[in-house]
């Protein structure tokens, strides 16, 4: 019997602590079960994180929030 685990790529800014990263991973495991994590550092997201879990995107990055605000202001 082959058991497949989900794969998650978590993109964070370099200033995210290991404790915060571990808390994010733990939260996804609690909700989705066994997951394999890979961390990618990208300071372009400013802060927060973007998680790609088997093609489903969770974007909680600061850069994404700023872009949404900019679209709301400019219409």
C-alpha cells in the first residue's frame, strides 16, 4: 500500500524566525494531516508567507496585501 503525503512549499521573507515557520507548518499539519515541507526564502514578499500545497495557494504575504490595497485605492 502506497501512502501519498502532501507537499508544501512555504515561501517566507528571510526575517521570519524558525519558531514562526515551525508554527505555520504545525498549523497546516493540524488541518491537512501529514505534509512534507520545503522552505523558500524570498524577501520580495516583505513579510508573512505564501504556501503552495499541492497546487492550492495560501497567500498571506505583506506584498499581496499591499497590492490589494493599491487596487482598492486606484479602483
